[in-house]
């Protein structure tokens, strides 16, 4: 299992952002395009950034309740890879 910081960095790279870890302890990535920095990239905690990932990769999201536990699932279009999580943004990332 990857750490939050590794997941965030992979998301930034998937979106075509240049990445660098600004301060490893705060779980945020400094990401930028064309030399411009955009500190604070963190789609695990930013709904807007998670939705950008969803749109970019044509993800489908479904939910279920099983044994009293609610979960989200993000499914990739074409590859069919499904990721389940109790947190929507984590399922997307």
C-alpha cells in the first residue's frame, strides 16, 4: 500500500504536472505546469482536484452498503480496474 504522499505524487504525474515534494510532513505536493508552481496539490483532500482526475480518466463511481459499511468504488473506463474505499477521493486516487 502506498503512503498518501506517494498516491498524491502519482496523481499529479498522471495529470501531467511536474512534481516536487515541498514539505514531506504536510502531505501536499508542489505541482506545476510550464514552470509555474501550484503548491497544495492534494486530491485526497480536495474534491475539485479529485473530480478533475475523474473527468480526465473517465472514471465511473458507484457506491454500496454491505454489512452496514458504506463504500465507494471508482472504475476505470476501458481497463475495468475497480478501487473500493470508504472515502470517495481515495477511491478516485
